């Protein structure tokens, strides 16, 4: 059968969903996984966080390579890496092997996620068609977050969590075969080459920063934490200098002059540091304060993720007079309202009391996912949709890593004072995530320009046509 736009969208959405399944898989089963592998507190922390490091460090590079060398090629390579690393996770016999497998999964996921939006941008022209496709892509994000914890917890309940990783590996291989047959290859048209110094310095900066966050949760006063943060700062400064001096930078820093790019980037970070950070820490609170099992918390998270799937698909019917940046801003404020309902937890609460807040947050998260997918590719130069995806998702996963750490640290501050101390810590942390969502929403709204965008202009450095920041 010949490739069609529908087949490209289906494969891209399934790839994104599978990437999010692998990302969220350990959330509801980290206890059994840690017990099976004999992991201590440090090992458990690294097993949970390793994938974010692999993702954050390689998303931008993966997006650049996809636009330059072929989006389908990078997508398929990412699936192969995901399959091999998932198989390694399925047979891991130690925390170290599992942690390395998770980091490699992050690298594979980065290629899949970045290339998937690039494929959609290359297949669907701006307008209603791309809006519908972005809604499907946004729904796949919510579906992956929903399926991952359920898959692992249910398989561990009746068999073993290892089967979840084996299934991910099989699904990745099958999808790679389908992608080779049903997805046409696409590139930006002119090969620019990889900005290797930029790629190395950026990956090093992200790895050092995220490793510093992980080690910090094990004790902020240790020298290794300071060394990692200093190294991250030095490498990030080197990255900026490299990009400013490069004739063909991996990330043209002039994009940060564009209101649309800044709005999408800030919104992506706010999603990660806000609602995602809160939801990822919810199982800890429910387990420690209320004795709720991990399987129950996995089903509670479905209220959020399943609702987001529905609203992401329905986002294409939003009125035309409500442009992208306004959608980002209003949706973040709506998410904040849902988070706020979970910021005043008392001892008399049950896990059911979290459902209204999860539902409200889910409604607006779906709109956010659809709008972010669309804005990520519409605010970068034409032909660089995968780069836009890589940049936006880098902001999202960096935000998630920062937010999860902040919430965990604040929430744990009162754990020595019993259940009430845990609840007080959670409430304070939840209010912080509310503030993050509100600030992100206000920034997106302030950067909204109701005037029609100016005509596209030619980029002097790349020679490509660059769309002005659009709504």
C-alpha cells in the first residue's frame, strides 16, 4: 500500500504514544522494580530519573538530525534504540543495568518524539489540517501517559513488570517496520550538517544539570552536587558562545526574539514544572499519607490523562478567533485551577477527593498538548519542524525534572512530623506548581499579539524562509 497522510499521522502518533508509555511505565511499579533489583534509595532515585537525562540531553540534537538527514530515518532509528534498551530493561539484574537501559530509552524516545512532530509538519500544511493532526498528536501524549503506569502495574500484579518492557520492545520493532513501509521520507531540502560543538556542549550541560538534581535529592550539601551544577553552568555558557559564533548553529538563538517561540517554550517548561511534576509526585503522597496502593494511583491518573486525550482531539473545534498563544495561556490557567483544588489536602481526604482536580487539569492539559504540538512547529523556520519539536519538548522535560525535584523536596520537608507534616508539605508544593502554571499562562497571554503576523522573511544565515511569530 502507498504511504498516505493518514498513515504518516497514525505512525507518528503511535510512536509518540509508545515513547510516553516507556517514559511513564515505572511510575506505578517502582516499588516492585526496586525490590526485584535490590535497589537502595539512591538506586531508586536514579532509576526513575535516568530517562529524563537521556531525553533532555538528546531531543534538540535529534530534531536537528531529523530535519537534516531524514525524519523517517531518525524516527526508525529511535524506535530501534527504544526496542534494544527496553529489552535490556526487561532482563536487567541490577539497578545499574536498569538505570543505563532507562537512559538509553530516553535517547530513543527523543528521536521518536522530535521526528514525529517533524513528520506531521512536513505532511500537513498550516491551517485546519495541521490543527487536526496536532490534536491527534497531543492525544497520543495523554494516551501514553495513561497506558504506561497501567500496563506495568497490571502486568506486575498478574505476572511481572518485566513483561511491560518486553512488550514495549516488541511494539517498537513492529512500528519501525510499519514506518519504513508506510511513511515517506522528508528533509528540509538542503543539508546543513550537524553542529557538533553545539550538540556536545548542550548535551553535557543538560546531563550535568539533571544529574545534579538527582544527586541533590540524596543530599544537597555534598560536593558532587556543587561540582555538577558548576559544570552545567560552564557547559551551557560554552553552548551559547558556540551558537553565537557558528555559521550554522544547531539552535539559532535569534529565535528567542520571536514572541511565538518564547511563548511556546515557556509554556512547555510550565507544563513540565507544573501539572506533570504534581501528578508524578501524587503516588508518593497517596502511598505514605493514605496507604493507597500503586495500582489505585495509576487508575486515578487515568482521570487526568484520559480526559486530556478527549480534549486534545476536540481542540480542533476551538473557535478560530482563539489563536495558539491565547490557547496556551488560557489552558495553563485552567490547569492551575485544577491543581489548586489539590493544594488543600486534609487528613479526612480520600483518594477520590483528588478526582475533580485531576479532571479539571485533564480537560485543559489536552488543549495544551494540542496547542504545544502546533506551536512548536509553527514558530521555527520552515522545514525545521523536528527542531521545533526537539526544542519545545526539551523545555517540557527539563521543566518536569526541575518540578519533580522541587515538589519532592518541599513535600518531604515535614515528613518527620507524621501524616499532618506530609500533608502540609504537599500543600505547599502544590501551591508552588500552581504558581508555575499561572506564570506560564500569563507569559503566553502577554506574548499574544492580536494583530495578523507579518509576511515570512528570509533568514540571512540559513537562507531559509522564516515565518514571523504567529498565533
